[in-house]
């Protein structure tokens, strides 16, 4: 079991490089990181790192994005499924079943947690906060749905201590790391 802690979400690129088509990434992230707007650079950046994966992409299921201007056709090139914050808020139980189904057929499962997936009221310490993010209980329900003996690792990125308020984010993420390590090792 691997625990990967990084700066911005770009720091997780080496993990994606090592995963293959039979693997599934359950990605909790407010941003889909496949931007191709008129002012987007083609060079490797935080906003387009999924275009720079070395080799075939693993199956990626995004949970909790708040991107409003990316088209379903464009997203289908990179993602097996995308579930917006609206989907999470209105259909969390159905989404949990879809996560169980998506991970059940994977050789390996990687859980990729970008701290901005959480609502800024829960985790304020991110540099690009967006409203209507995940709340703790809903996140735990969806994490539980994605979890199985196929989970080989978890990455956590985008924590920005300078933006924290009274260690709110630090406390939640610290608890989450402890929870994940205990869960991975039978605790």
C-alpha cells in the first residue's frame, strides 16, 4: 500500500504514469485537469497534466468536479465517468453503487484525493476553492464504496497550509491519513 502526498495535483503524474488500462483511479477533484481552452498552454501544467501521462491512461472516474464548461464528448476521451458535485449531492447512494461497480473489475484501484474536492467550509486550505464541494460524511460514504482489497494506494494533493483557518484542513487531512493507513492495514 502506497501513500502519496504531493503539492499541486501535478505531483501525482508519476502515479498515473505507472498505472495501466486494467487499473482504475477514483479521483476526488473539483477540477478535471484536461483544460484545452484558447488560453491554455500545451506544455505540462497543473490544468492539463492528464494529457501528459506516459503510456495508456488508467480508467479514471472523477467524483465531485465543479467544472461547468467542459463537454461530455471531450471528457469521454480521458474519463470513464465523471460525477459532478450536483450528481454527488442529489444521487450519492446511486453514485456509491456505480463506484463499487467501476472498481470491482479493476486489477488495481488507486484513490486520488485532491483537497479541493472538499467544500471550502470543510477544507479551506486550497488555492482554487470552489463552492458546493464534498462534505465529510458524503466523502466517507463514497470512499467506502470505492474501497476493496484491490486498493493499492492513495494520493493526497493540493493542501495549501497558507490558506488554512485555525488548522481546520490540517486536522481533517491528518485524520484522513491516519484513517487510510489503518484501513489499508486492517485497522
